[in-house]
C-alpha cells in the first residue's frame, strides 16, 4: 500500500525519474509523467521505447521524485511492473496522467501504454 505522503505527491505533478536496467546490466534513467492507478504507481510510455523494452525484459524499477515546486522532501520508490494497460484501458490511464500535467488528454498521434508498478520499498526524505 502506498504511504499517504507518497500518494499525495504522486497525485500531483511531481518531477519523476524512472530507472530501469539495460540489457547489459547498466542503469537507464529517464524523466516520466507519473500517477496512481488504484494501489499502483502508473507511468506511461511508447510501446517501443527503451524503457518499455527494459521493463518487459526485467520489471524491476527505481523511481525518485520531488514536488514540482520544491526539491525536498525527495521520495524514493522501488518495485516492479506487474502489468501493462493497453488499448482503451491504457488510454484512460494515459489521459488521467496527461490531464494532471497539461490540463488536457494526451494526443492520439503516438501510441501509448501504461505500466502499473507494485511498490515494495518507499522512502520519504533523505536519511
């Protein structure tokens, strides 16, 4: 279950960075729009993106995020992708995330999918 402080930040418009594992074992970190979907963390991506390929091969993730208006307290999450939302279910989740950040649904000019992440470690603040 997500800590209430973590959920509050995820339901806003935080600056988030997602770390995945490349085929050679090296880390790969990219900024992402992020949100919640039930008790899961949700991120959207293109189905052929590097992060999607990484996560389909190895579902483990690390995420760091901070409020958009202040760098503290940082939040660190670790977990794994449990499932993917595609098609209409995926677009519903994509639009929820996009609307938080832009005030409107995501354009349909590029295909998007959503990874649902089960968090097994969450830390608020440095320490």
